[in-house]
């Protein structure tokens, strides 16, 4: 419960960050919000056994902009999950990222880098040596992580990017660790209304 409250408080704080740059360069046709849809491929084989690709979504708050009004720093909350008969897993990162563009044109390349707190959950069927039985095991926790990506602006605020998420491994109750790190393809807009 304390961890959930910490994540919620962090999310609210990140969403309310004042930014003088945002106020200075924001025009009536820009938005403080953005969103994207994601296709995530986990690196861990146990997570791939649940599902090799997970569909997700991200909501972003643009809190800093450049002189052209384009977001240069965002706070974001993402939801990625898989749920099948072989197990369930999800991750919910709360991150802050910076964006560096190459060029002033509307269609340009960019890179991003960010850090955040990741809420991780993993439920799986297996042997539990503590009870000497087979059954559902469940692990969860909050871990620090980072995100780096390269992408292309497509015009009209749309973009596509390839992202790598590196997340500290989650220890399992029955031994071993689960690695939620992986690759994500994202398509979205930073100019949602």
C-alpha cells in the first residue's frame, strides 16, 4: 500500500511540475498532453511464455518546450500487460524523459532518455518449494529503471520510436529473478487535445 501511494504521489508531482519554458512557448494550437500506443517485447523468456508481444498505452504531460513549441521534456505513465492461461504480468512505469531533436523541420529524427519507477507484477504457475506443491505464485514490487529511444517525427505532432527499457530485476518468491527489460515500438502524438 505504501508503494502504491508513493507511485501515485510521484505521478501527481510530475504532472504538476511548473515550467516557465512551457508557458513561454506554448501557443493555442499546442497541448500539454500526448499519448501513444505501444507494442512491447520482453527480454525474459518466462514473460515471453505468457505472451511474446504486449499491447500498451502511454499518457504524457509535456512540461517543457523549445522555441518552436515542440515538447523537449515529458512526464509519462505507461501501462503494459499480458494475461493468458499460463500467467499474468504487467508493468506500470512513471517516468520523466527528455527529448533531443536533430533539425528544426517538422519531420526530423530525435532521441530520448529518461528515468523512472516501475511497478512490476508477475503471476505464474509453478512449483513452490516452501509448500511442496504446484500452484500459482505471485511476485511484485517497485524497481528503478531507464528508457532510451530513437524515433522520427512524422508531421502534425505524430511520431514513431523504438524504445529500450532497462529495469532492475524482480526477485521471485520461489527463487530466481524476472527481467522486465525489453524493446517497445511506439506510435503516438505529443499534441493530443
